[in-house]
C-alpha cells in the first residue's frame, strides 16, 4: 500500500513538473516571449558596450595625460584639466 502511494505521489510530481516545463517552453516560443528574450539580450549588450566605451575613454584620457606630461610645455597640466572639465560637460548619448 505504501509503495503504491509512493508511486502515485512520484507520478504526480513528475507530471506536474512536465506540465510546468511544457507551459514554460510554450510561453517562450510566443512572439511576446521571443521579444522579451531579445530585449534582455539587447539590454545586456548595451550595458557591455557602455562599460567598454567608459574603459576606452579612461584609457585614452590616461594616455593623453601621460603624453601631455612628457611632451607639452609647462602649461600642459592646465590643458588636461580643461579637457577633463569639457568631457564632464558633454552629455552622454
């Protein structure tokens, strides 16, 4: 009797899980589900590109400051400070 009850419970659990997975897959294949996945990927890529852009901009600024320190006349530091101010004033797009 306990064995039959165990198998009945196990079958119900496995059946419920199978129905859940089928419904989840069915929802994912609707136009709305596909749009949500694409939107999520675009958001991830946009964030990654923003980080890359920030890292590249920082590297360029550091290299520019190093070059100005090496090769600019004594007023080179003022120039880099003014460029940093100008970069902060430019709105990001």
